[in-house]
C-alpha cells in the first residue's frame, strides 16, 4: 500500500534478485542511485504508453512542486519576521 511522503507517494517495489543486481550494475556504471534510475525508467515507460496523460500528470506534479517551494519560502519569511518582532520586544 503506497504511503504519502510529503507531496510524493512512497511505494515499495519488489524485484527478483538477479534483475535487481543488473539494475544496480547499470546504475553504478551511470553514476546514479538505483532508486532514482528506476524512477526514471517508470516515468519513461509511462510517457511512452500514455503520452498525453503523462504530460498532464507531469505538469500537475511540476505545479504542485512550485506551490510547495512557495509555501516554504513564505514560511521562512514569516519565521524571520516573527523573530525580528520578538527580538524587538526583548
């Protein structure tokens, strides 16, 4: 069962040993983490199987990421402002 991890979904993928080792070797040759490489494989396959739906999902994900970054920036600005106000009161 997938779990929420921030704005992403965490899912477990069980691979057979020898095929995982093949993926691990390929990732090592490419100088990347195996999980990141496998994620890109999934995204690539989705984009080929359902290109229009994939582009919509990708755009929605990018928009969600921008909103997340904006909320973080606003939160930091608020924290700095609150700290300045509390420093003035002290």
